[in-house]
C-alpha cells in the first residue's frame, strides 16, 4: 500500500470515529421523530407509562416528559429483528394483562404503587424477566442519552480531565 493511500484511509477512519458519538448521543424528540409508529396508539401510551414508572418525575423530568418512549419505539422499529419486535409487543401486552388480572384495570389507569407492583412481578417472573430487562435497559439508555440529561445533568470532561498547572506542592515530612 502506498503512503498516500494509507494516510487517506487513516484520515477517513479517524473522521468516522470522531463523528460516531454525535450520532448516538444528545438526541431530542425532533431527531427521533417517528415517520410511522410500529406500535398502535394504545401500545404507545402503555409504553410511555411503563417508562414513566421506571424513571418518574422528581426534581428532574421523567422518562415520559423527555420522550423516552419515542426513542424506544424508534429502536424497536429500526434496530430490532422481527422476532425481538414480536417479543417486545407481547411483553407490552403482558404488562396490561397482568394489571387487568391483578387490579381489574389497565396499567395506565393504575396508580404508581400498583404499577410498581406489576413491574416487580414481571421482573421476578422467569417468563417476563427478559422483557422487563429489555424495556428497563432501553429506558435508562434513552434517558441518559437524551438532550436534557446530556446538556443539563452530565458535565463531561474529556479524559484525562482538567489540567491544573499551578498547584502548590508541599514535600512529605
């Protein structure tokens, strides 16, 4: 390989690696807008309530307010294969079925304690643990990479961190 070609390839690879984090982080609701929803409107509302139960509103916005459910829908629609999409849809249906069975009302109609109870039972169930782990992981990932969290809560410094050049040093005694 010639030196010019090698340098060109290194420059292209470096440029791709530098721009890669910009694609994966600092998303907002406009950047994740859904052209067509994979889920029905009822499933979308249910997913929003599940994410809000996992990360509720405190002194910071909750998952629903930040649109984490739209992020998850985009991931399910664009990044998952058909088998995992069906697994996710059946898991959402199981959430509502569990709430209907236990409290005779939909998950969205339940209060916070009831919702937590339903999700805790799903986490303990060997059949539903996979779905709960998947939705919880996607909720956390979506929340932590949202524009609000990345700009207002995370104060990232490039490694190795800030350089303090003039620091008094006293010898050990």
